[in-house]
């Protein structure tokens, strides 16, 4: 369980909140680059961390992320005209560039110096890996982008997506470091019926009570879930959790993948997902499997980022299917995840939980975040944002006779750490 106070501390992320401040020390995925496909195209609303922002791509192709509301009298710049190097408010024509500078005030007399005094809040932006990343923290502390492998590969090697989850970021993050649920929520009675091969993952269904071991690292932790699978030994899933809200879980081979939870506000979250192959472009079959909506991302309501299976239709729950086909009765892995997580409410009362041995990684993630939040409240800045090389890691899964997690990760170290991290 988590006290009400600690639950609040972790889930309130608006400007000025302790957790909001911690998240603002990291570069965060903010939108798909494809949402701003061309210079001078339509701006998009970007609600993020309890702030209302607007994003646009200017004439030179630069992306700007600004306060959504015009400095003059607060009109939303979503309605703005994106033209000739800036976003122009349609109310009285004030215009802003990607840095938030007011570059034109046509409603004022010629010679007015007003525009020199006007500046709209703007945030640093980077485009990498098919995403637009934003840094909302103190400008003097801006770190480097995390050196995830999927950000380094050519675009055809990778697929990125995003959708809305109707919970706090913490519920999504906790589901991700909860290896035990795979044996239940995602179980199919006859794995040959699965619409995509889950290969070794299906071994999870042979042992419902995995043993979890967490190995803390500079970036968060790597954790192993060990399941007995008969004479061959153990099925090990070795997953990564990376601060502040990233995870990489062993995916159906040969692709690698992961997700990040970025708060829209306290109760709603952007989920970003990526799949990639380190060495070659994705095949057509791999792309169509990703786009099928069975895994990540889910199928979306066209023209929106809201999943088609959602709370309004009970996520497509089918009781006949629940009896005969799969444990949940819901089609699709993320649909299942959102159904269980959203059903607990946007911010569950964690003081009423009964945590168990299978929650070891969840407990460690909370403890780590709480420690960093409290340290930051005491003026101690997190070191990790300034060590972007720490993010060059992978998850993996394996059937192995080894029973000890520490020895397992030592043996398979070259599958986990892509290059040695620099010392602090
Ligand atoms: S409110 Fe934007 S120009 Fe007046
Ligand atoms: Fe899941």
C-alpha cells in the first residue's frame, strides 16, 4: 500500500507539484512527428503535465511548443494561422515564432515597440525517433536526450505510436513492471489461436506464480521474472524500467520494444509505444502486425488518439469469449491492460491495496520515484538526466537452467547493456 499522502505526491504532476518538478527534469515524448507533417501545416493542441500548450511546425520545418493562449487576451493559438515563420493569433493578428518571441503586432500603430516586451512561454524541442520531445524544466538544467537504441536506428527500422490512457501515468507504469499479470490477464487457452505469435511469452501461462527479482541500476532497475517451465529449466523475462516513466519489456522476437507514459494531467496519460529492429527495416508483415491493434498500439477511433475499445463499450468484453478463448474475454493486449487499469479509477486509492510478493517491482518503482521526489524537494537534483548513455539497454527473455537472477544477467550482460555507461 501507499499512504494517501504518498499517492498524492506521486500522482499530482501539474506545475509546481513535487512530482511535476521531477518529471520536468527529463526530456519527455510529447507528440508524434507525423502530427506535424509539413511546414506551415495546422498547429495541434498539446496538453501536457497539466499545462495547455500548442505545437506547430514553422516555414523552416522547426517545431515550436508554446503556451496555447495568446499573450494579448488569451485566445487559443490552436485557431491560429501558421504562416511565414510563426503562428498568428486570429483575434488581432499578433504573431509568435517557435521561441515564443512576438514578431508582429499589426493591431498597434506603426512604430510601436510593444512587441519587444511580449514573450510567450515556450519550451525546448527535439525531434528524434519519429517523436517530438519537449523539455519543460529549468532551462539552465536542460539535459541531453536519452540514448535509447530505438532513437538511433534509421526510420524504416522503427514504428512509433501513441494513444490516450484514462488514468494517471502511475497506473500504466505499474502495469508495465508487473510481470505476474501476464500469466492471467493476457492468457489464451489455446495459444495456437492467437492472432500473432507470442512464442516464448506463451510459456508464462505454464507457471502462474513467477518469482520476481529486482536489480536496481543508475537508470531505474532491470528485473527478472522466473517461471518454472519443466525440464528445460526456467522461462526468464528480463525487463527494464527507466526513469522517469519508460519501460522495455521482452517482445515477440525478433523485434524489440517499449513504452513511455507521459501525463496529460493528473488523470489522463499519453502512452507512447515503439517497436524496432536494431539491424534492418521492419518487414511488411511486422508492420501489419503492429498496425493490427492486437498488441501496441490498440486500434484507435479514426482521427483521434482514443482507443476504440474503451470504458464506454467495456473494452469489447465478450463473456462467451471469456469462457472459451482467453482469460479476460477482451481482444488485444493493450485493450486488456487499459481495461484493468482504468477500471480501478484514474487515481486508485493505493492506501487500500494489499500488496504481495508479485508486486516487488511495483514497490521498487514507487520507492525510487518517492526518493527522487523527496530529494528534489530538498534541493538535490537527479543525476540521471545528465547521463543519457544509461538508456542504451535492452530487455530480453530466455529459457535457461540458471536459477539465480544476478548470475543470469551477468551471463547475458551483452544482451542487456549495449555499451558500458560512463561513471558519474
Ligand atoms: S487575443 Fe491574440 S491577438 Fe488579440
Ligand atoms: Fe499487460
